[in-house]
C-alpha cells in the first residue's frame, strides 16, 4: 500500500525488515562504542615499557626562526643539539623516536601559505607527531628573561594528569642539573601541548640570559647530560615512578601560555 507523503518511512521499510534494522543498529552501536574505547587517546592512561612507546622529540625553532639569543648564541642550535642527543639516548632505552627536525631548518618557510608562519610551523610539528602516532611528545626550548631568573622548567599540558606526571619525573632530573631559582613544573596551554591527545611536555632547559645557566647550556657536555636526565625521567614515568609532590615553579611566563594566535610574536622565547 502506498504510504502517505507524511510517512515516507513506510515506503522503504516493510515491517518484516524491522528486526534486521534493529540488529544492524545494535551492531553499529556496539562497534562504535568499542572503537571509542579502543581508539581513545591515551591521555589518561599510563603507558608501558619504553620499548613499546613511540616518542616525538621536537627541537624548537630552526631556520629563519632562531628563538632567543645571546651574543650570537641561538636557541635553535642548542635545541637541535639536545634533540639529537635525546633521540639517541631514548633509543638506548629501546624507545621508538621521531625528531621533528634533524637539521637547522624551519618546518614551514617564509611565504608558504597565509597567516602566521609561526603558527603553521607549530601545526607542522603536531602533524609529524600525529602521522607518527606518537604516544609521548617532548618539545625542547631555552628560555630568556631578566638575568636573575635561572633554572630549568617543564611545562605540561594543562588539566592533564599524565602530562603532569611526565613533567614531574623529567623535571626531578633536570633540577639536579640546572641549579636555578625557577626550577619546577608549570601547567600551560601552549599550542604544541594542547594540540595532541597524548602526554605532552615542553622543556625550557634554562635561561640563556642567566650567566650560570648560559655557561652550562653552552658547555660541550650539556646535550649529553640533559639528554641522559630527560630520558631517565621518561623511563621513570613509564615505570610509574613519579615524584608525589613535585615543585611548582614560581616562574611567571610572559603570557598566559595561549599561543594559538599570533601573540607569540610578542614573546621573546618559549
Ligand atoms: Zn623557544
């Protein structure tokens, strides 16, 4: 019997097919629920052994973007030296490691596309992590500020416990290497931290504007010492060995950490 125009369903769905449709919908519900659980980001779950973990190491800046500087010393170079050393160190623990850059290069050149080059550069770093299906993300930077500020800082993805634990485990090692007055962890909303659904940290290894830090950071042994400390912290995190009450740094970032806009151009470093 033809259905009325106000009941188009009944044209295509004879009653004898309703059980089949119900079964199909139930199967779809079970499948999508299972996928939702199975494919959920590991943001809230501790990971396992280092050998089972894919880690992206992101040496900040590069190419046209030198980061902060001091008398010809460029942050981008210090970040790269540490990144290369950290990748090797993590591989000693049998981790799978991907560097966002292995040379002095910007991930996005001048003039490529519209808008902020810096923002696109950060997005390119996130893309690398996503394509690699990274399970941990570690950005490497050097800080700058008034000369009395010194020490290492580890920023972690705000409101994320696993990121906080990772930061705490790593910072515990860094605080022993860089004897500054700002040592500690801090929550942040940096684009590279919030853009990935995995435990993510951004390390400021020290202040290039602080004499003690600068002497350490530019020393020949800094990359290997820092790499060993960071890798040991990552290994400790993966084993669940996390400081119960890590030091929260008193450092006041020059912005609220939200650099998803072009605000970053007003920030000396991050
Ligand atoms: Zn930086």
